């Protein structure tokens, strides 16, 4: 009789503690809990193809990479993990990509549980929304839309994979890579760290993966806005902004990579016309947190590597499965710079002024990211004996939850792996979210201080 009482008291204490936590704290701790569960499962002997435990550090690294939908791996996904291990990774990708609160909402709805105000606050933070209105409805749409898109992607990929693999393997590959692509995870089952390099000239596979990556990385709010309005003029400012920046980055990246790699014998030079176009287009899309590659990343020119680093740092769009500082953050800063150059007092986008608090937030996210990535790079240059460009690439790839690598991930020291783990977690949850979660709440000042100019630039 005492045991139920103890459980009840502990549960009550737990709920009381949970109620005192901020939504940002619960969000960060939720991701951490999911990573620890994944670490335990992946460290089981049955998770590895050879029946041996991989070890806590490598299991921790893989679980973090999956939950944070990054794709950096210390062992080859297609050959090291058993079917059980691969399914655990797939589960972590799905939950991590959509967010644990989205999945928790699904469970609540299935059980008929009412979504409380506290839970709505967490959902709002997770989906990067401004209002509490319609959050449960939005979550339902996200779940339905995700299931439909991933299912279509899985069927189309499975059909094309029949050209290369047996039917059961093709179906499994279709499901796994559809989920991985839509969630911008970058995990693949091709073996020997090849990713999609064997399919550089396969037009169908390239197009399907590219579409899944873009749809997953553009943001659920934007997708639902497009579905509701179906006309660019009537879309919200956020949706217009995201679409404009996304198209600009893809087109710019395509031409830059095509020019830089056109005569590179290790990437585009020896491909046919379709291969050159698809190779450049794929690599323009994938650095914005997807992680797949059809071109050998380590063979890219130094200029392309640096250009890729910039794209990885930018990442995808808010409220999506993607990482990075986000497209709208960069777009806002560009709008601010243009306003200063053109002598305007406000940054204007599509004839709408951007509020100062949004500008400050964009600056904070960018600066926090730069400071954090710079610090991690400096530490990795101490702990690792690798080329600087490779370390630079690895750190930004982890922060942007991309998953592209120069091939140094399996060679990292344990300290290096822990640094990358921390970076993947920070990139997925968001540095500003973490800062707000564990920092003191700042009250609005009652006194307005006088202004005085300082010299800058």
C-alpha cells in the first residue's frame, strides 16, 4: 500500500516542478531526455550489426545527431547498425524533426487529454509562433501534412530504387530516406559513407530528395499559409519573406557552385549535362541543413567549401525541421543594412516595416551563433589534429544541424565528439532559446534612460 502512495507523491512533486519551469526550459530538457533515451537504445548490443555495444560516447553522438536531425556520424549508418538500430535512428529523426511537443500533442489527442495552457506555451515556443490561438489545430495539420508528404516521398523513392535494389530493400530505403530528407536529417543507408554520390546523374532521385528537403526546411507555417491562401499577394509577410529568400539562396547557390566546380575533375567536370545541373542544384539545397550529398564533399574546391560553410550557417527557415540561424534572420539583417545605405530609418520588406524587437532578436541570434561557433572551432583546433578548413566545416555543419563533413567525424577524439554533440544540441534547440531558458527573466525597465550617440564603423 505504501508503494502507490510513494509513486503518487513523487508524481505530484514532479508535476509541481514541471509547472515551475519555463516553456523554453521544458523544450530544452525535452530534447535532452529524448537524446538520453536514444543513447540507451543505441548502446544496446542488439542495435549493432555485429552484436556488440558501440560505447556510450558513440551512442550519445549518434542519438544527438538523430534527434537534432544533423546527420554527422561516427560509424556508417548503413553497415554498422542492425535493423533495430536503424529503426531507433529513424524514430529519433522523426520525433526530433517534428519536435517532441508535436509528438506529445499527438499522444494527448489520441488519449483524449485536454491541452493545458502550459502545454500550449511550450508548443508555441517549439513552433516559433507569436500567438496561442490555433496552436492545437496547427499541430494537427503539421502531423497530417508530414505523414502525407513523407508517404508520397517514400513511394516515389521506392519505385526508383527498384532499379538498383530488391523490392523489400527498395521499400525500406524509400521510407527511411523520405523521412530523413523531409526532416533534413541527412542519415542514409547507402553504406561506406557514400550518401547519394552513386545517384548524381539520377534525375528522379535528385528531384524527389530536393523537393523533400525544401518542403521540410521552409517551415510549417509557410506551407499552411500557402495551402490556405494559394496566392502570393495574399500571403503573410513572413511567408513572402521566407519564399523570396529561399528561392534567392537556391538560385544563387546553383550558379556559384556550377561555376566554381565546373572544371573540377573530382566533382562536375566528368558528368553529363544533367549530372552537372543536378549536382550543382543538389549542393545548393543540401547545405541548408539537409546533409545528403551527391558530390564528394572532401573533393570540393576550397572556395566551394567556404561558400558551403556560409550556407550551412544560414540554414533553413523558422518553424521547420531545419537548423542554422535561419533565412529570415539573415534577410532581416540584409534589410537593415539596405535601410542604412538608402538612408531610411526603418528596415522595410514588401512595403512593411520590421519592428525593432525583431531586428534586435536577429542581431542577437547572429552574434550568439558567431561567438559560439568561433569558440568551438578554437577548442577543436586544440583537441584535434586536422586541417583548419575541415574543423571549420565540421563545427558549422554541427551548429547548422547539416551533417555534411570532410570525413573527420569518425576520427574525432572523445572531447571533440562531446564538443560537436553540444554544438548539435545548441544548433537544434537554438542558442537564444537556451539563453532564455536558463537565464534570469529580465523585467521591463520602468525608467527610460536618455539617449547619447557613440561612434561606430
